[in-house]
C-alpha cells in the first residue's frame, strides 16, 4: 500500500472532457494559441484542423482495452497507450500533454490508463480531469443520459461555460446540482471558455501532496436546508413570494383575482425555468421554517437559530397552498412553489427578528419577503440524495490502524470499485507523524506518506468518495472499523 | 562451468543525435537504416570496425519505423508526418513518398521475397509493391494494429489487435482472413520459423499461442506486466519472452510448453526493454534498463554467456539477417554494432 513513485521529470497530462458543443474545443484552442511557452502535445478525438507551431496535434480514435479478463474497472484507452508510448520515444519530452475525449466518453478509462501501466506511472503525471459544461443544456443532459453525470463526477476542474445564455437563478441551481454530484471539483463560470490558463493546467489534482484541497463547505455537517436569512419584521401581514429573479418586475396583478388560495396562472412566460423540477420536483412543496430570533449581533443571532431549525426540519410540516398563511413556529411549512409567482402571507404578531430557513437556495425560486431584506444570511452545504451519482465526505479526528485501513480499502475497491469513480483521502495513522495520502480511480489506487502533521491537534482524517449509489452509512461504518 | 561458445565483440559505435526507435539491417549486414523518435532517418555503413552515419531525411516531429528490402539496396521509413518513403540505399535519395493515411503508419514489413511491403496505420493495412505503389488497401480491422509480421513463406500476414491476431492470406482479390481470437489487447505477432505456431504477447501480462494447423490455443500467464518482447529461436524450439528483469523461455520441444515450467534466465537487474533471437540461430540477445546488453544460449546455459554495458538506456536491438551482427540502439542516440564471434 505504501507505494512510492518516481516523481522526477514526469510529463503532466490534462484530460479534457465535455459534451459536443460545450466549449471543449474552444478551450483547447485557447490553450494552444496562448503564449505560455509550453510545448504541448494534444491528442484529439478526431483529426482536427488545428495546427499550431511547435505543438503536436495528433488525431486518435478512442479504443477501449479491457484488461484482466474484462474487469470493467481495468479498462484503459488502447490508443493512448500507443500514442503516448510513441511520444515517450524522444529525448526532448513535451512539456505538457492534453488528451481530449469524445463528447460521450466515460473519463474512467482515460484516467486509468495512467495508473495501469508501470512505465506510464513513471513517465506521466495525470494533472487533472477538466470537464467543460454547456450551462444552457447541462440539466437536460444530466436528466437524459449517464455520461454527463460521469464526466462531472470524475472532474477536478469544471468549467460552467456559456453562462451568458442562462440566468443567475438557473446557474445557482446548476451549480448546486453539480456540487451534489461532485463535492470537490473546482467550478469556474466562463463565457467562451475564457479563464486564466493556470486554472486548468498544472492544477496538481492527482499530486498526493496537494490531494485534498476540498471545498471545506463540502465537509461540513449536513443540514436539511441550504439557506437561512435573518429579518427585522414589523408586526403585521407580510408577503412571501416566488417568481423569477428578484430584480425582475413581473406583473402580478392577476393574483388579485384569486381568493380561494389556488393560483392557476400559466408559467410559460418564464421560459428560463423550463427545466425546473427535474432535480427537485417538490411535490410536497418547498420546506421553509420561520423562527423567532434573538437580539445581539446579527450573524450570531442567526447562528443561534440553526439548532432550532434542524429540529423544526425534522418535523413533517404542514402543506401550505398558494395564498396560504405562515406564522413563526418551531416547525416547517411546505409551501407550494410548483409554479412561478406563488405568494403566501406571513403573519407577524410581534415586531422583532425572525429567521427564514429554506430547504433550497431562495434565489432558485426568487423567494423573498416583499419589502424586507435579510440583515444576515448564511448558506449551507447542499446535500442532495436524489442524484444517482453523488459525493460523500467523511471527517474524523481518530487515528487509524494502517492494517485495518488497508483491509477496508482493499475490500471497498474489490466490492465497490466499479461504482466508486474517484476517491481521495488524508489519513491520520496511529504512531505515524506523517500524513498518509491516497487517491484512486475505480480500482486503481495510489497512496503514500506525505508531509508530517503540523501538530497532533491538527490530525484529522478526511476522505472523499464520488460515485454511483454510494451509501454514506456503509462508508462511515467501514471507516470507523479502521480506528486504532 | 562450461566455456561459452561465442562472444559479442564490439565493431563500432556512432551517435545519431536522436532517440533510436527502429533499426533495419540490409540482408548482407553491410548497411543499416535507423529511425529516430525526433524525426531523423539515417543510413549507416557497417565498415570494417567502424560505422559511418549519414542523415537522409526527417519525418517532422518523429520517425516511427524502418524496413530494409530483402534483396535490393532499398529501404522504407514512416513517421509522424504520416508519410511512408522509399529510399535508394546507395545514395540515400528518396525515390517515392506516399501518404497512405491521416493516421501514423507505425509498422512496416517486407515479405521475405521483397515483392510486397505491408504497412499498418491505425486499423488499416496497406499492401505495396517494390516501387511503393499501393496494390491493396485491406478492409479495416476491428481495432488498431499493434504489430505486423509476415510468416516465413510470405503468404500470410499477421496483425495483432485488441482481441486477437488477424491473419490475412495475401491472395488477391479475396485476401482470406483467419481470426485467432483472444480477449485481450494483443501487442505482438510472432510466427515460428517452422510455420507451426503463432504467438502473441498481451497488454495484460500473458503470452498466448496457437497451433496454426488446428487453431488450438494455449495461454501462459503470470507475467508482472505487459509482454511486448517475444522471439522464436531459429529452430522454433524456444519462445523467449521478457518478464520484468527476467528472460522467460518456453520450450516447444517434445510435448510442448503446456503444463511445463519455463526456463527462467536471471542476470538483468532492471526491466528488459529489448529482446532479439538470432535469425536461424540459437543465440538470444537482451538489453535492459540496467544499461546491460546480455547474450544467452537458452537451453544450454542458465546465465548470460556475455554482457556489455551500454551508454544509456537501450531502445532497440536487431540482428542482421545472417545472424552475424547485432545492432543496439539507445535512447540517447548511440548506435553500437557487435559481431558474434564463435570461440
């Protein structure tokens, strides 16, 4: 398990995935034409017309090799083995290699190519898997096909491209959904795949020393809600509304005609919400809670509401149809946001501070209390369980027995290797001053002892799994069995 | 300890200033053609104790293969510029240039009588005449070709692909095909000289062979990694393979290798990169990342009978067709020629 690899002179490789039309080729051409002083060899998925001085552009036809008698976790790209093998046969190595996959490619075999072959392990350093996403179409693609989800799951860097074609609310929703699949990738919003080149090259995502620069929010405890805001509300009746972007001024006059609590206006005028509901159908409504908050500094006052909010969200909550009324209470309401322009009454008996806690980010629904602005707000890590592919992060300070860890990881790779796309971890081994760091792609595994822990107090196990049908309890129980 | 029956005597060295990826000998052993990974094609004269190299061309960013015509003073080269070229070996002039494919032509093989040249680019095999005129483009195979070899008679052409070895009988217009299937990425194709066997090494660490008469097949497993170096002894009794730092030799004498343990030859201390059995002979040469060139006589000696240190990592090893000379190419561009001297 303690596998030391030669780290000198390895040529970094970036794998570029993304659907046709996502902007993958635009990014590639930008990288090739930018004056970065690197000699780059590009392996394209077809014979392109890109020809740049001193850069080698090679057309390749993706060919999947199943080795070890067809074990799906041991599939590699045969064409890459051949072409990269050929590129090694020179004294002046290329500075960088980029591998572009076809739109429908599963990134697994590409990544595994760099793990399976000993010679490749010595010669190449898989730097990062970069996935380019067309923001305008990604939701539909995620709903209809398995490949886009896999490409998101495998990514170290995600370009959420073509953001000029979608609204802010939609972007928030997409980003949340991407986060639910892949909790650790760096996400950049781009137009025309335009971003500083260092965001995608020399990222060091597979560098064990930098293995776990995980967004800390992903490792935070899970909350059943994503947003909370603190409001100062005078006594009286307020309006809680949804609909479009909050700065959008929609004509809501037709609401006047409905007094039975049912709204039936059509929602065709909000074409940017067409894809709504695949991800969160909300048949039962959007869960919200309205809690009395204390005085004092506003952020602290909001923080004090989190505990009561967790308790409130544990309750089933009552359904409120459009036009219904909410009051401050230690329970949740499930408000009907099935269409745009829903509205609800908020009855405040006593003027004061109130926390509105919402299951999903309000910006997605344009949810707001009319005439009131939050004096403090906080976002919480989103944890969705409705994606087939998801990320699970585990943290625990307890030291681990290396043999037990080895047994568990071996078992996990054998039994769940096909479903686990990526895994990374920094582990505190009992009696070992250095951090044990590992990463894996399917069953391919690489780990070693790295820098020492700065202090015993800093020892913390951090493990991240990205995969299909992952079971948090199973992973947690397995990891807990490794404690020394 | 028995006295070794032969030694390798150095006969010259020359620097090519390129990573040597392929070497081809003229039939009489008087000349060589060398392909460099950064593009160079060189013609080399194997004089009395000295080598004289001249650069005859370049294939842009990289050369891939060279092959010498079995009878005439001509050789061919291919490269990453996607060209295949025919040279006059006497003056190094390019006689013909072809661009058979948008893919790299990675393998070149002349039929034993020299009447046909086979080339492989991606999934495509092309058959050329001696003037490098295209005669036939065979239907594309199921996968990209990883090795190309004629049998001794020149009638059959084997191509290794993912999933087996495909053998074409070179009879126009039908080019009957036989598939020797094996569900693994096959990366070499090696006919035995006696026409009885076809062997292949695989990416996933095994050697597979077929009895050509019956199609019956057999597998040898247990290799630590891909098996890309295979060679038959001249009498077809031994199949030598490289497994990490050891030479593993299967004995096809008697009842054959099935159920038997192979001969294992130790001596290298790092991965064997090149392995070449002497044509029509019984001496085996290997070169490894331990910068060592070793000479073996499998079946008779269990240790190397001679060894030489190289100047850098070896990258290519080729016997002259008459089995008298051995050329060693290195990653840093050194080309050395040794003569096998009987004692």
